């Protein structure tokens, strides 16, 4: 199985703060890869490094065999890395289909002049985005919402629309930053099923999440960070049984250590 995304001794320093310290990671094609850790562990910072928002202080990010550590986010996205963020970034007064169509901007040729003149290039790109956008909505089960304003959608559906828009990039890997944040248990279960279905459809997915049950039931491999450092990596069962992970979340002691086993 080929490796899609690697981190080699990645560090990120903000002055004297070591937000990420010598983290190594390997995500294989076909993984649903979870990144977990207590608040302030460096998870989102690490995602920001992977996607080009931050440049690593030391180390390198390898994406599909290429060092992308110094590339800008748009150039990394063009190579096939899509991501969502902790806060929903939908255009609330646009329809679901219009939101998804925006995700195709990297794959189209329309510029400012073409947009103003509405020439053949513009019309071809609009047709492409419309057709492919409808295909994505059909594939992910959101066709019924295509003409609904994003502001009128339930929270859980908004999250799915955001993921659908990321799929417009035709990504080789999809990075999801706390997709279940703010969801009730039913919405969380539906999101887990949604991500597993995407994975079965061929998408490699990396996800940051605080909901331990969600991670254990969704991901096949998990990386644990604490104070910016990697403390454990493995299958869900290995993470559940790792004492260092128990201590990172609950502190030392037999009673606290039982908490993770119930996830």
C-alpha cells in the first residue's frame, strides 16, 4: 500500500513555544487516519503545517513523494490535498450546489476577464462545475438539498456540505479538522457513517477529533499528540490500551485510566 502523506521530524516553534516537536507520521492510501490529543496538544497546528498554512520550523512534509514543506496552500491543494476547518466556512446565503461549485475554482480556467465577458471559457467552466457538483451531491446523498440555502440547513448537514465542497478538488487526501464538533450523538454517528462511506468510495481521510468514541469507531489508525509531541500511534485497540494515552487525557491513576477504555 502506497504512502500518501508523511511528516519527517516536523517542528513548529512560535518564539519559545514548541507547538509541534519532532513529529513523524505516515498515512497510507486508503487510511482513515485519526489525530487526537488533549486541548493544546498541537493537532490543528500540525494540520496547518501539512496543508501549507504554516511552514515547518524544522523537518519536512512529503505529499505523494514530493516535499511540499515550502509550498503555499493553493499549490498543495492543486496537488490533491483538501481540508476543512473547525468552524464551518459555508457561504450561508448561497445554495448547497452553489457552495459545492465554488470548490471547483482550482480546476477551472475562468479569470477576471472571462467572468466579466461571460465568454466561452466561462460558460464551459460553469457547465463543468454544475454537472460535477450535482454528481458529488448525488454520490454523498445530498441531492435533496441542492437548492437549499446553506443557512437553512441543520448543523450536521452543513458539515457534510463542507466536506462535499472539499471533494470538488478531486483530492488524493481529505483533511477534516474536528468535523463532529458541536454535533449531537445522532449527528455524530451519521457523520461517522458518512466518512466511512467516503473511504469505501476510495478517499483517503485524515481527521482531528475530540470525540473519542467517534475516532475509535471511524479510524483504522490513530496518532496521539500531547504538548506537541507524538506519544503513540497504532490501531484503535492499541490506543485504548496505552497507558501514556490514559495519562495524557486523565492523569495518572487506575480510576482515570479506565475512562478511555469505555470509548
